[in-house]
């Protein structure tokens, strides 16, 4: 059907495409645009909603191969040239070229905090100004990179003291992405107000967008022989923990990912994500946990909110 659609005109076929896309998931959206390697691109997007993104990704994986005419994507790609345009929204014509940014990144953080300012915001409803903020960021760095690399996002009512350009924001995100190593593990340690100590081993660069269909969180807990401060004792206790971790990884294999684990109060908790449409891997995890006498629970978590203390 797609080859017969003119992406520049509304028609009965575009209505039919809407019907078919929303039959996959009612919150999916679609739009046509220029392709990178093809003449046109059809994007079916979750519109920034993490719970919908797995449906968009599964659609993309089932899409036909690209042709010289059409290619397919599951998120809005960066298009900084869009900031040369006028945007008509809420009765206002917004000259996007007048947009400026504030950029802040603390050393060691894996996120960039961004503020977006436009002189038209002062005359616009707050909701419309916020909509422009997110549209602009999608165009500057791409929908996925907004979620992957941006931290706090603000719609600014006044121009930043040191306004930054869209190019500066693009460069800052590129620097952060260049430092990424999804296989890198970090160690963390904390102390609760009651004096309890905890440690964690985790993958700070890993993002749910790296694995958009791994939308089910499994929490596996095991007790261990502990020191007086609640951390694992040396020797046999650590060996037992490593054995359980190896067993979990062997059970899950390539069907999921271990984001990290944390130990405190004589309990180690493992955080694993799998595809909710793969019932077998969940059954295998539960069977392994039952055999080893530990406890587990699982729940939907497409945005990986249960591990945001690890991934930022």
C-alpha cells in the first residue's frame, strides 16, 4: 500500500494508514518525511511515551526492507534544518531560528540538562510553549536522544545569561554519546541514616532505548552471609553470589539484560529486563529462582524506572 501513497497529500489511503497504525496500538502516531537513503521515510512513533515504544519497535522489525523510494523508522530523527522554519501553533507563528538554549552538565553525570527559550513563549499558553520545547529538542537531537541523553528539560521564560545555539547542544550530546560504553560497570556505595551500608554494581550508560522491547522488570532477591554492616562476607558468601549471577545470566542468555545489582541488609537484589512477549524467558527465570530457593517478582516497566537510580 505504501508505494501508492503520495506523502505530500491527504487522501483515503492516509486515513487507512492511520487506521492500520492505531490497530497496532491506539497511541502510535505516524508521519512522512524525507528519507536519509530513500526518497521518503515513514515514521511510526510512540511520540515519546515509553509504554508505547515497544509496539513501535516491533512494527519496525516487521517492516519490509527499505527501497529507493521508502525507508522506515520507529522514532523522529534529528533534523536541525527544521529550525529554519516557521511553526504555526496555538495561533502563533514561531520563527524557530530565534530559539536559544541553556546547557548544563555536571562532571560525571551521564545526562545533559537543557532549557529552551523563545521570545514567543511570553505570549503563548504554557502548554503550547512546552510543546514547542519538545518539538525543538526532537528536531535538534532526535526523539531517542532526548530520552537517552537529556536530563532536566525546562521551558524558559527569559533568555539564558549565556545562550547556546542548537549546534552547541548537538555537540554536547555528541560528546556525551562518544563517552558511552554500555558494557562498562560501575561501583557505588551508600550509607542510610540508620548507619546501614549498601553497595551496588551497575551499568550507568545503559538505557531502555538500547533495548526498547525489554519492557518487563524482574527483581530477584537472595540472602547471604553478612558482615556486621550487612554487606556480604568474604569467601564463600561472595562465591555463592557469583554463582547465582552466573546462573541467572546463563538462564536469560541473549533474551534479556542484567542492568545491575545492589546489596544491603543481608540481601542482594538483581535487576533484569526481558521482553514481555517472550513468556518462556520469564518462566525460565521463575524456574531457576524456585530451584535455588530465592525470591522474585516481575512487573511491566518499559521506561526502566525501577533502575533510574543506576542509569540516571
